[in-house]
């Protein structure tokens, strides 16, 4: 939808909404995507797609109603549904939607060089194939997706924010014998290196051949950014939600200003991080985004709040509202999660290096207890691979294992909504095959 058309539609929706309810929020989304896939080494195109969506939120006497549609032209029905939803909702302690702020409106996640066309996707897949040829492996599958989108957030208090985004994402899986390797990358810019990604996937498959059993014992374990993101995302990040804290669903409840991580480490949500994929100046409700220092030198300093949760518990929004998908209502999340601390060589001495884990989603989000299977793991000595590790399980408690670490790497990588280093964890229990 053209910008001028979107503005006109939003003005119509808000004008009608103001006639019926005190407050109204409008989120309008449109996007173009081209996807191509690999079947072995053959490139197959999926047809390009256009998506659009409209999400409405109305507030009347503290009652919040929501509705969404994939056809913005049906906004009147959507508005009726949101108002009907509000009538059935439980009243909240509500203090109003945000008003406009003087924020820089230049796109943070947009590169005009990103064009969603079949040729761009084809070149990305060809690069993946060429990279994988560095090792004698077979390609089982791969994908490339190129997209551009526009989103407008507006409300009856005068907020009118436009966000343009572009995205390039690729992934490839390779196999040799019984060994597999998967690698991926994503960027808002056309700076992605498909050959490097293809080569890494092929290396992981090739190097994982002939794995050896590992004795059940305690080891220093180095988690790659991929593995670390899965463990943090399944347990630690939900525990930082103010909603979960006040509802008694967080291990971190009652621990504010206490030590919860290694004193050398800090954990933050930095919406302005230069490498983040979800950088923003405002959150999913139009509140100004800011850096949230969750943990400072090991000390738990604050939790994340959206408007609804902040109002309910007499707190202030931390600008932590995010939207899942083009029709999603705002909820508490992170924009760009990052870890900081002293950097070092994390593979010094003897370590088990883990590229990926399987089963992190089964971790207990309240207790932090987890048990995961290692994927593409290697026993290393002084930075050199001694042997690939055959099947092994890593078990422990997320909160306890982060209290004493062996440092973080100098290098970082982007993994979804996180920018993470490798991290060395001390004396973790590994269960051998």
C-alpha cells in the first residue's frame, strides 16, 4: 500500500474510532517477499508473495479490545470486532496511549539495495552451493528469502510512525554419511555472504564425521552464539518480563538488585545496536525505545514492561512492546539482546565446543532446569579440534550456570533478535553416549 493511501486509510479509521471510543491504536502492515529453495543442488522458486494486515486496539473505560484482519479494506468490520471485544474485557488500570515524540524517523533497518526479485534470490542460492563445494558433502536443502515491508503505527493521541524494513535471510543443510551441518544468516542489508554460510554448513557436516563417545563427567563447555541464543531465549529472556515476574512465573522474581549472573557480565536490550536486526526508536505501542540494562556486572537491575503491565503494577513502560507478525497485538519482548564483559580466548585449554543444541524449548521456564542434545560438538584442546563428539546430552540449570563463567569471545554474531558472543561455562554436566 502506498504511503499516501495508508495515511488516508488510517485517518479514516481513527476518525471513526474516536467517534465511538476514547482511544484507538492502528497498526498497518504491507510487504513483498520472494523465496527460493534448494532441493539438493537444484534451485526452485516459490512464487513471490504480498502480505498486508491491519491490527486495531481500542480502550474504553479501561477495557481493552483487539482485532486484526489480513484485508485492511475491511477495517469497519475489524473496528466493530475490537469494540465488541472491549465490552467483554476485564477493566484495567489504564493511563492512556503514548503521544508523539520528537524522534528521528530515518529507517534503521532498510537498505534500498535489497530488492525482492527472483534473480537476487537465485544468486544467493548459487553462492550457498559454491560455498558448500569446499567439502565433499551433499546438499539436502537450502533457502533464500528477500523481503521489504512498510509498517505504520498510529493512535488517537497523534502518534504517526512509519517504519520501512528490508531483510535478507539464507540457510543451508549439508550431509555426508550420518553427519549433518546447518548454517544460516540474516541481514537488513545486502551484505550477506552466502559462500561463507555454505562453506560453514559443509564444514560442520564434514568435521562431525566419525564422532567419538565422551565420558559422562563435568566439562568446561563453550556455547556458540546459536546455542547460547536458544538457551537464553527459552528461559532467561522470559524471566525478565515484568508480566511474568509479577505473576510469579519468573525465577528472577524478588531478586532485584541481587547478583544473578557472573559479576563480569552484563545483559542488556539495546534497540540501537548497530548490528541488530530489530533496531528501533519506538516500540510496538509507540513508546520511545531505550536501552534496558537488565543485568549490570552480575546485578539484576530492571525488568521489561509494556504499557499494560506497567500501568497494572504502577511501573513505567521500558519501551519493550514487540509485535509478532503483521497482525499481532503488542506484548513484552526484546529488541536486540546483547551480552558484554571482558573478552578472552574462550577455547584455551580443554573444552567441549557446541555449535547447536536440540531440545532447548523443553526447558522449564520457571526453574531453569534443562536437558539438551548436543549438535555439531567438538572436544578441543588449545583451540584445536581433537575429535567430534558423538551423541551427548548437556543438562543443568540456566540460572546457575551463568553465575560462574570463563569469559566471552571477542567475536559476535547476529542470531534473530540477539547479538551474542561465544561463552565459556564452567563444570557443566555432560552425559555421554
